[in-house]
C-alpha cells in the first residue's frame, strides 16, 4: 500500500521500490488511497505495477487502472477479444475512463493546494475533539498521514454506541469500507498492538476537498455530544 486505508499512514514507497529493484523483485503498489493526494513517481520509484481506484480521487465510481511497466507481462484473468493489449478482454467503460483521465488531470493541477486546505480542516477537527474529550487517542503516524484521514479512538466507549447516535446526521465509519460487514476487530489496529479497549472505540473520519469549515464544526459537536451522553449513562 502507498497509504493505509484505515489510519491513513503514508508508507515509504520509494524505499520499498529501491529494495525490490535491488533484488529484481516485481513490486505491486496499491495506490488507491494515495494517488491524487500525495506525490508518487511510478517511473523512478521502482514500481512494477500500480493500482488506482477512480472514486478515491473524485473520478466516477466503477473505474480503476493498473499501470504496468513496459516489458512486464501479465497473464490475463479474462480471455476473449484481446482488449487492452491482451491484458483484459471485455468492452471498455469509456465514460469511466474519460472521467478517470480528467480527474487525474485536475488532481495534478489542484492537489497541492487542496491537500493543504484539507489538512487544515482535519487538524481543526482533531483539536476540537481533543479539547473536549480528554482521553481521545489519535491512531496512526501523525507525521506521515493522508491529509483527509482522522482516525480516533475513545477508550472504553464502543464505537457502535457513538455511531448509533449520530448515523442519521453524519457519515462515519469504524473501519475501511472494504471490511464492512466484518464483525471482527480491525486487523490493522491489532497489528499496531493497540489495546482492545481502544480498538473497540475506534472511528474513522474522512475529509475531502468539498468539506466545509461549518461541517467540521458540526461534526465535532455531534461526536462530543454523543460521547457526553454515553458518559452520563455510564
């Protein structure tokens, strides 16, 4: 992964790529979370295959791309008409492809400015929550994380109790969307050796280029009110 989809940690892809190149190991980088949000250099960082998910960078849902280094052949998983130079047969999603291309173009132009503004909103939300919730924990690497990711835990308060109180007003999750429906605790947080009471209180908040300051203030107010209500019950 170029960046973690739960806690937002940005990984040292360039260093990993250099190790892979040194030992002639093909390097597949899942950049779904990172493309359009943080700089990536496919050509110079030793990446062999780069996976992109369109909706993560404001392109339409249902489109993605696999960037393949020249001379690195892959066996197709779908056979037929030999589309995409024999890599994947099937009718191409032309509107999706155009949307992904345009989104990539716009992110090149806007990324630096947007991500700075998004990080400012994230820090504002983090500060509001920390000021009101004394035992709040921020998970992940605070110095190397995606601008739009705020992963918090409120110890000894189940995240389900908070979500039940705010779900009609705020879109918030306990983990990654690709793990929705999985009741087990986050494997990411477990691998970080985080204690069980903190894992149970984990919440993932996403902030994007269309998030407003008023929404940040409303979000903090909703979460703080829910936590206070639960504390009173306990």
